[in-house]
C-alpha cells in the first residue's frame, strides 16, 4: 500500500481577487461604487461634462476680448455714432462693451413728434397731388372750350356785321318810301287846293272834289306810316349795331384764350411741382422717423 501524500494548493492573487473582491476602504468608497453603477449617475456626469465644456468655451471667448499687458497696441477702427434728429432717449438697447452686429438697434429716441410729422406730410402730399391731377384734367377741357368760344364769337361777329348791313338797307328803303309818300302827299294837297277853286267855279263836280280830298287824307296817312316805318328801321339798325359791338367784345375776350391757356398750364405745372415738393417733404419726414432708432453701422463692440 502506497503512502498517501497531502498537497496544499495556494490560490494565486488573480484568482483570489476574482473570487473575493477587495472590501471598500470606507463607507464613502462604498457609496461611490454604488452610485457609479447607476445609469442616471453616469448620464448626469456626461451632461455635466458637456455643460462645463460649453461654459468654458464662452468664458474663453469672453476673456479673449481682453488683453492684459503693460505695453500693447490695439489695431482697430472707431465708428462714431451720433443721432441725426433731436429728441429724448426713451430706450438704451445695448450695454457697454457688448458685441453687436451691423444693423443692431442701439438707442431709441422718442418718435411721437416725428410720427405726427409723417402724418401731416402725407395729408399735405395727398392734397397737393389731388390739386395737380384736377388741374391737369382741366387743361384739355379748357383748351377745347376756348377754341369753341373763339369760333362762336367769330361767327357772332360775322352775323352781327351782316345784320347791321341788312338793317341799314331796310332803313334806306324806309326812308325812300317816306320821301315818296311826302311827295305824293304834297301833290295830293295841291290837287285839293286846285279842285277847291274849280268846284267853286262849278267847273268840276263836288264828287270829283271829294275824291281829291280823300286822296289827300290818304296820302297824309301814308306819310305818317312811312315815317313810322323809317323810325322802326332806325331802331333795327341801332339794335344790329349793338349786337355787333357785343359780338366784337366777345371776340376780343375769346382771343385772350391762348393767354388764359398759358396761365392754366402754368398753374397745372406749378401744382405738379408743389406735389413733388410735398412728396420730398414726406420722404424726409419718414427718414427722420427712421433716424429715431440708432443702429450699429458695422460689427463691433459698443464702448
């Protein structure tokens, strides 16, 4: 029978650590090991690291805008900013040493007075524009009316001259008839005197005498009628001359039409110029309203 031998096997350090992990040195280490195994704790560590990186970046950018030295030269460009309009500052929109980009509002001036000025300028421009448009429309209408009036006045003058000529001819005819009637009346009156002597001598009958008396009375009435016709013809001539004089006056007035048209065109052009001036004033008022907000002209730091 062979002798039995006993061999003691000692574990290596790796096996011992694997089978029996080391105990925590303290209660604090135990809590740290438990927390490190928690997924939420690991997520919090990651988020915290990201926050620290972002904060470090902004801190680096902020500190990068400053130079600490006893002997340094800064290469930069200064852009002076001043308000183009006067007024009270109602808002300061940036802080000192703040970085701004071009177009960023910096200061706001009270805009109420300039808003009222824009409203007033708009009303004045609309009024001037309406006046200019109405005068422009009146130019061709007045031109047509002036030409028509001139033609009508010339026709009235021609008609008046013809009327005077006809009236004078009628007057001459009436006067000739009057002279003829007077001559006939003289003969008739002479016949009555002669027939009177003959009837007294009984050389003619009373009937013949009565006929002579009747003819004399008729001729006297003819003279009166001829005189009335001549007087009426004279009135017709006077009326025709008055119409012709009125037509001549109307023609002279109508002949001033070209000068009136020139004045109307000048007023229309003046109204257009006035409207353009009011438009310029409106644009200036709108610019002044825009100038109540001062903006940065370039990228840079406010100082």
